[in-house]
């Protein structure tokens, strides 16, 4: 494990929040070493307002990086993003996909979150993004999640 350089965030923000392919690969290659940097990014809820700011774009990339790394240690921070009402559409959508890529215990987190229908309404300004209901259906079909939350999660083929 190689720790991701602390200046990675500043370097990404300096070019508009979208990491270059080399920066993305650098983060992925760091594996678990990237988790502290991704945690710092995702801890900034004000960076997940759903706008087009460099910070918002960088937080989306952080979620995607965690999905590629697929470390179970990332589950709590992704679950936190998924449950955050600040931007349940775009960032929540990406967090759900990242959790699905991790599989295993992350699928149980998805199932529990999707069983909580309190978060099913998509705010009017995010209506262009899939609702949690649609995402729940798509991920359920892809990963063979039971429709009834009383059933055990069955891991689908990867």
C-alpha cells in the first residue's frame, strides 16, 4: 500500500476538479492508501451540493475511485454519502454504484438503505437523475437483491 500524496486534492482542484487519467490511476494504484484522501473529500458535505463546482466534481470522482478500489473499508463513507439528503440524486447515485461494485457487505448496506423509503423523493432540482426507487430496481436486478427487504441478500455474479 502506497499512501496517496496529500497534495492530490489540490492538484485536482487546480485543473477544475476533474482528475487527469494519470491522477485517477494514481489514486486507484494507491488502493487502501487512497482512502484517507477520499475520506477528507467526502467529509466535505458542502462539496456535494450537486452544482458544477470543481469541488462537487472532485467528490464525484472520489466516489468513483472508491468503487474501483472496491475496499470494504470504504463502505461507511460511501453509505454516509448515500444517506446524505444534500444531493441524493447525483452523489447518492454514484455512491450506490460504488457500493454495488464492492459487493458483499456493501450490498447489505444498499439493501437496508433502499428498504428505507423515506429517501425515495428526488428533489425537483435533481429530477434529471435516477430516483432511489429506479436505482434500487436497477441494482436489485443486476445484483439479484430481493425485492422484499426481509430476505437475505444474494450476491450476484461479477
